[in-house]
């Protein structure tokens, strides 16, 4: 049974947060939601940050982590949802 990309991203996030932050696992954090969560609660690094492309999660990132032009460009409006 294969995981869909969002489930795989979630699994990789939880593994990196609570087990061990391994690059070979971190590379699966490709869903915007889990990339944002990783950058907020584990480590704000470009290799994961580049996947924050959904408007909602880009807004949260710029509001709660750091204002970055490369993330802000994905915000379609200032609404969270």
C-alpha cells in the first residue's frame, strides 16, 4: 500500500520532528502544509521552505515564521483559507 504525497509528507514531518531529522526522510516533506509546519516547529531551511507554495500556508509562514519575498509571492490574498 502506497501513501499519497500528503500522507507521505505528514509521515516524514512527524518522523523528523520526534524521531530523527534525517535528510533522506526530510526530502519527502513536499506538501505545503507539512513544509510550513516543519519550518515553524523543526528548522526553517530552504530545502523544505521551497515547497510552501499554497496561498494559505505561504500566508501563515510570512505571518508566523518570517517574511520572505520568495514565499510572499504565493499569497493570493490576505485571508487564511
